[in-house]
C-alpha cells in the first residue's frame, strides 16, 4: 500500500513542483501571467475535439518510443537511445516503402513496419550487447549510438536515398498515398495510437503473467541470483533491448507512413528524447505510459497556441518538459521517505 501510494504521489509532486517553477519563469522573465498561460495550455491540449486529436497524434510516437526505455528498465538497464532507433526505423520504413512501391498496399505497409522494427531493434540490441559482453555502460553507449544514427539518417537522406526533386529539404522519395497508414475511424488520429496502446497492453501482460516477465523481474532485482538460478541473463538483456528498440523503430515507421510520407530531417524532432521522459514519469509501467504520453503530448500540442496568444517561443513547452525531467530525477530521493515508517513494537 505504501509503495502504491508513493508511485502515484511522488510523480504528482514532481509535476506540481515543475508547474510552480515554470510559472515563476513565466512571471519573472517572460512577463506573462502564469494562470493565463496554463489556461491556454489546457485549451490547446484538451479544450476541444480538435485539440484532443492533435494531442493524441503527438502522443502516439511517445507511447512507442517510451517502451525503448521502459522495457530494458525491467532488467535494471537505463537505455536512452530512443531517438536513434526511431530515426533509423523511419529511414528503413521509407526505404522499404519506396523499394516495394508497386506491391499491394497491405504488403508494403507490413514490410515497412517489419523493416523499421528490425533496424530499431538491432540498433538498441547493440547497446545491450556492448553492456553484456564488453562491460560498456548502456546509458552512454545508447546515447552515443543516437548521434551515429542521426548522422547515418542524414547521410542516406542527403545522399544515396535522396529524391532529386527534394531541393529545399533533402528527403527520400515519397512512399505513395496508397501505402500510407490511414486514420482511426471517426477520428483524425492515425493508427499509430492504436499500435502504441496495444503494445503497452501486450508488454503488461507479458511482464505480469508469463515466466519471461518473472525472469526479467528476477534479473532486475539481482543478476547474480538469476545466474545461480540458471537464467541466461545475457539473452534476456539482448531480447529486452531489441524489443524496446523495435517499439521505437515502429514509432519512426508510423511517423513516415502516417505523417511525413517520406524520411527526412523531420524524423529527428525529439519524440525519442521525450519518450525517455514519459518512461521515467510513468515509472516504466506499461499501462501508466499511455496517460503520461497523452499528458506530454498535450503539453507539446499547446506550444503553438502559447506562441500565437502570448508571443512566447514555441520552445517554451520544451523548457517545461526539461524542468519535468529534472524534477522526476530529483524526486527519486523521496521514495521510501515520503511517509513515516511504522515503529516496531
């Protein structure tokens, strides 16, 4: 009961502290009424059906990208290479879509999803392999791999895969309207949202009701004990990293197949980095990821309204996200201390 309370109360306190600090920054440096700013943020994120659809569209890649951090975290790993897996997944999807452009649309869409998931999974699995067999810290390696991934994406988009007609913004050729992923019936939100929700549900069921999930919990608690029990720790590390990377690669695929229609620099807009924040704020719980991603998606969606009404830079919401991330990290010290412990008799 105590742990359940802390899992909700500590992130809530971190969010409250972030809001107060952001309000002080608005009042002191931007000369803006914080109450008006927060009212506009709510209006831009959840104030209308249009706002909700915009929020859910932005939340879709966050849900999938956050699993890149949340899945390995079950084993005690801190993977932050979400952005790299996402951009490479989008690049692979675009390449597959262009190469199979004349095939039936359903076959092209399946090939795009598999290509994006495969490359994203292999990229993060590399960080897990470096950790397991060479002792390289997975946080550092996954971050450095992100920079390499973005450089590779830029190389291919501006070189071998560039569409000659993309003059102002180097891009791959378009995958074609017939091969794009449509929207959920009755909503102007693409199917990436459904992919993310289903993925989180599947991860929860696997972690909660399978021996695979129990083994991951044992390894995360004490790897030495897990080895003594006969568990192949290395295999679980690689599989968890690959599964997380595949989810981020699928996020990139959805951005190409449902939003951009091709791969270009717009893939690297920070969804992967924001996914890290979602995972930490949700305490790596797959079911909590969905509402947290919607909250962060709403904050991102409100940036344009703040810019138009209050003349704030669009990056103001990015500042708020950064404050939230720092607050979440700082709040880790509160676990086990928020409530007084019962005195033993």
